[in-house]
C-alpha cells in the first residue's frame, strides 16, 4: 500500500515512470529510512527520492517537492489518525476514572 501511495504521489506531479521506476523509488526510500536520521526520517527520505528520480531525469527540485508531498501524505495521515484515536481513548479513560471515583464514594 505504501508503494501504491508513493506511486500515486509521483503521478500527481505529472511524472510517469515505468513500473520498475516506481519500485526503485519505493525500495530506495525504504532503504533510506534505515539510515540514522532525525525524527520523521527527514533528510534521508528526501535524498532517496532525489537519487531515485534523478535516474529518470527528474530535476532535484521536482524530486524534493514530490518527496515532501509523499512524506506529508503518508506520515501526516498516520499522525492525524493517531491523534484522533489518542483523544478518543483519553476521553474514554477519563470517563472510566470518573465512574470509578463515583462508585468509590
């Protein structure tokens, strides 16, 4: 699914690659995330995109823009979902604590 999301992000920028090109980008990005980096894989993630797309004559600037969009789409959506679930669970736990205090009284 992640490879499909990356491919769709690349396509949304009007860049068409052969199937092997999308797989190459995905493999390089996946390997790039194994390198030591800061939070969110910022740096190696973008570099992997620039290297992989550079093999298909895509400019560095466009490759960087694609990598930022892909990272926001993939990591951003997971972060938002995680925050929503955390908020909902926090509210449930607050209700449980309130109920147990009420029962203890």
